[in-house]
C-alpha cells in the first residue's frame, strides 16, 4: 500500500509540474557526516520511495533528499509521507542553493554541471569592520565509529553525561518516537522509543542505542541547523554575539537601533535583526510599541511585556516573526528572526539555537549614527511600517465607543482597528445603504458623540464633512465644507442626501455636520459605476437611515431637535473628538 501511495504521488508530481532549478525545492530527510552511511541510507529509502536523491551539503556532510518538487507539491508530499511514517517527523523543506555534488543515484546529475559543494562567500562579510560569522562547533561532524555489541552499547551508554542523555531524548521526541518528559532517565518509555527508532531504521530493536546509532540520531536532529549554516557572529558595534543562520542571512548595514542581516540564500524572505541601543524602561516600552507597527511583525501572535523585557511573535503575510529584547545596565539588546511560513520545524530549531547562544558584549549602537540613511514616514530604521489594506473614516455614536462607518471599510478584513490602536468587531450593517456599525473590543470613552439631526435639513444649507481625507497620513481629521444640494438621491432615494463638496477617498464614513454641529448624515464612498458624475457631487446616508439601523441593533443614540448655531472653532472641536480612523488589515 505504501509503495502504491508513493507511486501515485510520484506520477502526480511528474505529470503536473515541469520546473526549473530556480523553482524547485526538496525534502531533506536525513544528513550524515559519512558518505558511506549516507549512501546506505539513500539506498534504503530508494527501496520504498521513487524520488530519492543524495547530495553533498558542505562541511563534510551528506544529505538524503526527496524531489525535486514545486513548493506546493513538496508540502503535500511532506504531509503524506510523514503521516504514513515513511520519512522522519523532523524532515523539512530544503532548497537547491544548499546542495552540492550529487552522490545518489550513482552517476546522476540532476542539477546539471557546475554545481559547487560550498556556497560562495558573502562579499559584505569580508569588508573591514563588519561582523564575521564563524562556524559553530555544533553540530560537529563526528567520525563514523564501528558498531557495537549490546554489551558494548550498554557500557558506552553509561559513560554519557546527564546533558547527553537528555539530548538523546530531545532528538527522539523531535523525531516523533518519544512523548514523555526530558529527564535523562532511560526508563521503559525511553527504551520503547529507542526500539521504535531502531525498527524504523532497520536495525536490531534492542532498546539500547549503539554509539553509531546515537550519532545517527543526533545527525538527524541537527540536520535543520546544518542546512541553515548556523554560525557564531560577533558584532562588536552592536555588542552582541550569537548564532545566526549564516547560509541564509548576512550582514548588510547598521540603522540604529538595528544591525540588519539580510537574506542572501534560500529560503527567500528570511532576515535577522540585532537590537542594540542605550536607554531606560521608557525606551524599552517605546521600542515595544514601535516594533508592533512594522511589517516584519504581523498582527496575529502573542505579545508579552514586563518591566525589563518584551517578546513579540507575529504570523501572517507569509512570514513568522519573533522578537525579544531586554533592558540591563542601561542598554537594550535583543534580536528579531523573520522566517517564511511553512518551515516551522527548522525555524523552531534555529530560534532555539539563537536564544541559547545570545551573549551581551561591551558596546552598543550609537543612536545618532545613520543620519544619512534613507528617510521616509513609511520607514523606521530601514524597516517598512505596516499599513492597513485601506482606511476610511467613522464617528462615535454613543458613549461606549460604538462607531458608524461605511461598509467599504470593513469588508474582507482579518482585523479592524479604530485609530490604529483599538480592535473592533462588526455588530450590524445595512448592505443596501452601505452602513456598518462597529463595537470596540474594550469600551472607549469618546471625547464627543454624534447627535443626529431630527427632521429634514434645509436645501442649500452649509454642511461640513469630517474625515481622514488621506487615510490617516495627517494624523487628524480635516473638515471639508460644501452645500446640501438635495434631500434625496438622483433616483429619488429618500434615505440619501446629495452634497456639493470636494471629498477625498478617506473621507467616506465620516459625519456630515450642519452649522449647529448636528449630524445630518454619513458620507458614502464615490460610486464605482461607469457613470462619471461631476467631481463635487457626493452622497450621504441621511440621519434617519442611521437612526433606524441603530434601533435595529438595540443602540440608543442622541438626537438634536432644532438647529443651533456654534462657532467654527467649536465645530472643529466636536468633529475631532467624534471622528475616528477605521482601518482594515489583511
């Protein structure tokens, strides 16, 4: 059955994909420091799988891989083979750029001529005064030792330290063979997991791993780190030493408080930032807030902040981002790892290695450095500020912070925010008229609340729309003045009013005021129909339609019976206290 499943997968991939070397990925199942052992393992896998290859990985390591596939097919094959138990649970997607000379099948040259065993040196790392990555000692390429008898295996096992015994349990757990606690005690559960591992790899299931088998198990466990080229980097300017995936990222530049290590190899999109700046708790808290506005920290994910440290994790838009920083002795230091989604096993191992190796050194980046770097309101120290898919205007309708806005602002959103700070949920809508009602996740206390004008407004009376005309760029709403042209739509719609004013895209959803500060309607988006109206013709949902929707939603709103007269300054104060930026995030 497994052989049949393998054949079906192989034929499916072969028939549906014609790929180039730049488009393909591989599934790495094992890595060994011995070419002979790697050849034996590749031959063993070839007995059950149709698409086995073996390549040098550099550093005297040799990998057993499946492929080539396109990325979507590799993810499907990975799931199926793991579920069927045909490959180790810690197998992961690898990339052509990490492969050297092919050794299996014998005589094959899947990648074509000119394949190099070692990746090219990153020129930026060779420049003066730039941090240089040094290879880490782990995982080390241990020499292949002769196998042992059961008695010899027991003796060599007794010589293991407590840390080595725990590492074996961790490796068994990562491979899906062990589910109990990591205590270094080789009890019945650990012995059973060892037998299961031995059975899976075709050796005598004694429940006692020989020295060679322990080496093979640890080689498998360390394969994700090897593929990323984990190496120690010492950055004296940032005052940080730690392991980074040196085959994937390399030093690019300093833009305080970050030392940027940009992507230089597969997988695309991987990046590392070293965080280094002098400061206090206030500086730490400010950095925590700023990091959450950046594209590299997607919206979804846990956040935690204490008096002297914070962690941020974000998942979305094709990446997983993790940041940690800590304040000690007047300096804030930490790091960010950005990694593509779909490579979680390897990302987790790399992150753990980075955390465990992080070391604070003397020195900290000068906050005043980098004054000549690119400047933009959309950049923070060379990083893009995260932007919503779109932003529109809205206004508070009650003292609890309930907001009325245009339905255009809340369609197809993974998250809706008010003023980029408060999350909100859609609680009611009128699709026909284009109204939406939002309730903040936590109650808010608006500075001003709308008073809906009762009765019909006067034709040709002065009106003003309050809105975020440029979708929040100016940081505050603006008022646009005009006239009330008609109390109905062009086709006689009784719940619309026609206005003569020059509104912008971001103004949609904003309140329409009369001269007394009463709300006579909500500005609607410009029609996307083929008919082009004059530029100063816009429409608003009238106050009566808004009130009707509020009643259906069980929300009580304030009304203003008779027009009053207020000063322009008072109108500005009311408008700014009432108008809110509504943002839709992907």
